[in-house]
């Protein structure tokens, strides 16, 4: 089941190795204020974990090169949804008309 995301929080990890194999993390929250997902970003050469869901919280892993794209969607699109299916995290928008603009 998809959950609408209403808020987010960004965390960057320093040092050459990052933190727990990650370089940055965007936490996603639902309308109830509860954490719904962690989107974690890894630099090339870092260990990539598989996506998973535990206790209702999705952990999604992407390359660091996608950080700006994810942030752009969170800043500029509404509504945004997160869901877990086929052992993968999915971040999505709803259907929008062509040429709608920002």
C-alpha cells in the first residue's frame, strides 16, 4: 500500500566511509508524523544494501548521483508516495497532465 509523504529530513554523513555504508539519508514522514521510509544514498564503490521493509518502515538504497533527483521530486511535486513491492522501495508521484508546469 502506498503512503503519501508530507515531510522530509536530510542527513549527510561525513568521513571517507560515510556511516553504515551510506553517504546521505532522506527520512520520509507521513501525515501522522510517523517515519515511513529512509532513502539512503551510496557513493560508487560503497556497499549497497538491498531494499527492505521492517516494522512498517521502508529502507530504499540509491546511488548518490540520484540525490538531486529525489530532492527535486520532494521539493516540487505533490502528492509524493512511497511503497514497497517485489523486494524494492518505490518513490512516486501521482498521474499528472502533460505540460502542467510547476
